[in-house]
C-alpha cells in the first residue's frame, strides 16, 4: 500500500521539497504552476456549463462533476484579461471550496527544492523557479478564489465582528508566505487585542523564537507550505527542542475536511485551523488560555 496523501505531504516538506503541477494557458508558451497537493484531479469536461450569475468576468459557469456542482474559473481571463476557455479543468480545493480552473495544456509534476524558489512582488504570482531555460511562474490561486467569491472574505468579516479579546501579554508568532494571509491574520489578532509578530517564512519565525524567552510566547501559528523553511520544519524544530517544546503550535492551512485532524496528529501540532477562520483561531487561543 502506498503512502497516504498526508504522509506524502509530510515527507515532502521534511525534505524541504515541493511538488508543482505545471501547465500552459491559451495563447502562450509560458509555463505556470501550482502546488500539486491543491489539485484534486484533472478532467476533460465537454458538457455545457450551467450559467452562473456573477459580476466577476472570469467566473464562467458551473460544471456538474459526478453529481457535485463545481464553479468554473477562466484562469487566462483572470491573469491576462483574455478569454481562455477550455475543456480541461484542473479541479482544486482552495479555502474549503472546490473549483474547476480552466487550463489549456497540462505538462506534468516537477519536484523542486524550496531553495530554488524565488519570491515575486507581482500580486497574482507567488514566485517562480527555473526549469532549464524556462521560467515557471507559480500563480496565487488563493487570491483568484477570493476575488471570484468575495463571500469568503465577507464570511470572515462577519465572524471577526463577534470574536472576543484574549487576556494575555504574551506573543503569538505567525508565519505565512502570503502577504494577504498575514494581513488577514493581523486583523484577527488585532481584534483579539493580542500581541503578535509576523514572518514570511519558517526560518524567520524560528530565528525570532529561539532568541526569545519561551515564557514570553503564547503560541505559534504557521502555514505548512513556505519557502526557506516550511511549517513542517517549524513544528519539528520546536517540538524537538527541550527548551521550547511546550509552546503550542496551530497549523493554519487550506487543507480541509477529515485531513485536518489526521495531519495535526501526525505533526504533533496542538491545533489545526482552516485558513484564516477567525472563530477557529479564537477557539484554539481561548482553549490554550484556559489550559494555562
């Protein structure tokens, strides 16, 4: 029996590697990519899409995939403003929402080390890596999803209104390579009136942590997939440290469903939240406060 998806993901990041799924879009020979663990499947969908009422021009309709309705997005339209409709759908799980993303040509899976990944300031591109003479751009598909479906952010804003303050002077350390995620988490922690510091990768967080008295740290909130040092490395190094091992760690990830509890348990993390959910963050921080 092969490794489970969770075991594969854990094993990959402990080696500081990432698996990218590469593809092309209509009208260009450029290569694009996304993390393979966000991709559920590739399908050829030849049926007519059901119309969807949306003011967002790259939301093209709804597909019926084995009895499940899935919104379909035109990635080419979002990225370049050019119609790139295609029968090939990359079915992805982002922010607890299953979506079909149109691509013109799948290429395959490429394993890269995070050290080969270069961050980008482009607000639609997370970064890029070199593949021979080619430059492969890794797209910020989470940003596309939130632009397509503003209700995701609106739901978080509604939750944000009802969360309460946390009574502690200690710090929460937060690591995520997405500026958008760090901004959202900052809003949540500001609302809780809690001290915090944010970092764009796991190495920066660990450098700060190991230079701080552990009694000053309330908790660590970390993404899993980050360059330089991943969240897996963050968890491993903290939990293996005799001085810092008791600091609670909460994983902040887009992975959803039954995988949450399994992954948290496999990593020895103390909690697992769906990306940027204010009520879930409040629940775990209150629980940590009560336990202390």
